[in-house]
C-alpha cells in the first residue's frame, strides 16, 4: 500500500471536481487499487504491471512506478487526463488508465503492446474465486464430518437451503434426466461466483467486476460453450430443418441461427447493464453533494442528509439486485442448456 500526493504545479487553477471522471473512474478497471483520498493524498494498493512488446520483450513492474501517472517507467506511461491534455492527444484513441509506449521525450510512439497486467478487476475476481473455494470447501467438510443425515450447523445451515433451492428449483426442472446432476456444480459455480462479485462490488473502494463488459462477456462465452456442448442432432435438425413449409424455412432458419447467439448476448448485456447502472446511480447521487456545494456551501451541506437517505435506499435495492442478477444468469443458463438437450421434444411441447 502506498500514499501519493499530487505534484505541485500540475494545475494553475484550483482543483474542481470532474463529475464525469469521478463516476467513470470508480466503475472502470484500473492498474492500481485506489482506496480513498485524504486531501491531496491518494491511498492506493499497487498492482503488478505486465507489458509484452514484440520489439522490446516483456516488462514487469508495479503500478507504483508510474507515480499515479506523473512519470513514465521503462518506456511506458499510464495515460491520465492531464497527460492527454498536455500532449493534445485524442481521448478516443488514448483513454484514461491505458498504458502506452513512449519515447525519451515522453511522447507516444504508437508501438503495439499487449497489456497482461493484473488489474483491479482481475485482483477482485481472484479474491472472489478464493472466497468461493474456501466457502464451498468448508461446506463440503461439514458434510464429510457430520454426514448428510444430520441437521446442518453454522455456515452449513446458511448455504444448504440456497444449494438445495438452486438444485431442485433451477437445475432439475430445466435440465432433463441424469444431466441435471452433471450440470448442477456448473450452475452453482456460476451463481455463487457472480453473487460474490456482486456483493464485493457494493463495498466502499471495491472493484466493479460484474459491471465490466469484458467480465460478463467471458461468463457469457462460458455459458455459450456449455450450451453448444449440450446440443444434439434433434436441436440442430430443428434449427436447419424446422417443421414448417419451405417458404417459411427461408425466413425461419436465419432467425433460429441468430437466436443461438442472442441467448448468451442477452446474459452478457443484462448482467453488465444492471450492475453498472446501479453503481452509476449511487455515485451520481453522491456527486450531487459536490454539485450543490460548488454552487453554495450551505446548499451542499443541506443536501447531504438527502444524499445519505437516497443512498441507503439504493444500497438496499442493489443488495437485492445482486441476488436477483446472479439467479437470473444461472437460471437462464440452465434453461438454455435444457432447451439444447430437448430439441426432439419441441413439437410435443407446442
């Protein structure tokens, strides 16, 4: 952990709160873990930076070497709004917190580099994965010691109803036959991994993991692969040769093919949009204090109780959303897997 202060002379005017930068700075990924600020002092946890350059090779160092974006290190620099404005760079081409290659004069070289760093979101996912493994191993150990016939105790009594509910109300009704038992660990892993990340994201100073499109896309791709591996000849026969007149097939086959890809895309967008929107709303309500305070100090302090009240309500709502979105992702994954397995029975169901 390190503390850093803004260098003098960086700004000629008094520092103003950039609402847009404040909100998106909290919800996007970063190369260090920013905890809080005390005046001009930034308290952060440096994270490993791993850069592969086809010309220079691999560079490994910690993000503290960038000194909060004020200095370059080993021919690389962390883009900040100040650096971008100083060099007159395009914001679309050089987004904030992106690492770029620079020359001896601190100017971008345009070299192609591959950022393999352990970022804030990756670190949070590792923490969530460790928590998931530890929690599940403790539950498994309790079953091994006490047996399945005895009433659960402690943490086991908290987890057992959730596990049984997911197995009996989500997996078994949607995935037929013996395949239900095979896919139960997969569905439970998805549910608890998303839930833990959703809950960690509500803590102050935490990472917005499930509100990151790359993370939800990875989860969606995993579900997509599981769905494809569950398909059979009846499923593909229904896609490419649906039981409709030939003229309708010309229209229906492309629609069915598109539907294969829209299912995981709906999982990706739904989780990403709901979690990100909740975080942005909470941060926007907090920023209203600074907006009113910039107009009038009394107005800022007067609006503070309203902000606290609204945020308590929003945090309670986000706590509910954390459970709902984890359940919806796991439930729809089970539904899509079951649909892929029961292609032969579609007509009977209709």
